[in-house]
C-alpha cells in the first residue's frame, strides 16, 4: 500500500504515458498484462523497441536500456560484473529466492534512478540537429495532409530555418515553375530558365547563399504545395526538379549546410523515381498507406 512518503501509482492507458519511466510504472502495476509468463527478457526487448522508436522520430528523451548502456553499466558495477547476454539475464541470474526477476528489476530501477538523481554526471548533448529528420533518409519528404506540412514548416521556422513556400498547383508549364522559383530565391537576371540553369543557380543558393544568417545557423527549406498538379502536366520536369534539389542538397550537406524540400501531394499514392540516387519518401506520420486514408 502507498504511504505518505511513497508515490501513488495510477493505472492509465499507454497512450497517456509521458516518458519511458511513466510507461514502466504501468508495467509495474500490471506485469501480467504486459509480460508473457513474467519474462524479463520480453521487457528488455520492449524497452529496446521503445528506444528505437524514440530515435526514429527524433524525440529527445532520457532512455538508455541498450545492452552496454547507462543502466547496464550501473548494474554491472552493482552486481560486480555483467554477461554478454544483457541486463535481463544478469538480473535473472542474481534474483534472490522468494522474489521474481521482474520484481527485482523494478527494485533495481528505483535504485538506479535514485543514484542518477543524487549523482548526475555531465553527458554530451543528445538533441538531434535541427531538421535532421528531413535529411537522414531523403532530402525530399512527401506530405499528404496539409496540416502536417504546415506543422513541419512552423517547427522548422521556429528552429531558425528560412522556409520558402511555392504553390506548384499554379504551374501549368515548365516556364511557370522556373519563373516562380527564380523569383522566390532571387536568381540573377541571367538565369536561363532551363533545368541546367536551375541546377547551377540552385546550387549557388543552397551551397553558398546567405540563408543561414540566423542565430541558430540552420538552413533553407523549399516547401511545394499541390505538386501532384504540376507533375500531372509536366511529369518529366517535375521529376527533374526533385532530382536537382536532391543533388544540390547533398552537396550542401557536404559543405555543412542544411538544404532540403517538403513536398505536398493531394494524391496519397503518388510516386517518383529515385532522385539523387535516393528515394522520395513519405513523412514519418504518413509513412504507412493506412495513414493516408
């Protein structure tokens, strides 16, 4: 039973959990509902999956249950050694009679968190670089829901990016596209309004332009809406524009500058050929087909 000095643990839906420790409290309350047969190794796999998901979605959260991570290192010191099988096997091997490995894990977890709170150690910053979620897999990211695109634009602007918005649905010819991009990025008067000239001038802007003068020193984002409309009337040019952007973005990254593209489509099934030897991919919230229905 909880006392005045112990926290009152309340059962909640897993979607209401705010971090990994909140999630673990739900498992502590109802281990039989979460862990088949009370297996601590199932919990270890679950926590590794949690940590992978946090990394994939670029969420900054204290969570280190990898084999060899902070919890494993602390446990090894406490137990006088560790095995190559991971912390779950170490706890199972050292569980005293009359207890279970799951109960022992939570006892040790409380001690680990208490030690960490009393003896904080300086750690390297774990915050992901701004915009990295739109650069690590592809330099052109697709969006179907305008709401998600708007949220992404606002988040990037809050991080210091310059977001250039282009209404591709208004383009009915390749020249319309050249004119709009040239005006938005202030290309020089000698811009030739062809794909070779776009490659040259976009490279100048992406790799050497003054777009990252903000205190955050972030970068430049091109955000196209209704790109499926342009792709329908000028399919080859639409593909070539994305290929040019991807190539210039990769060169910019080599020069330690951030440049990438957000691409809105009204067609949830739109596909493009690989660009810059990389695929055009859906954003993480709409990556699964079912999330675009």
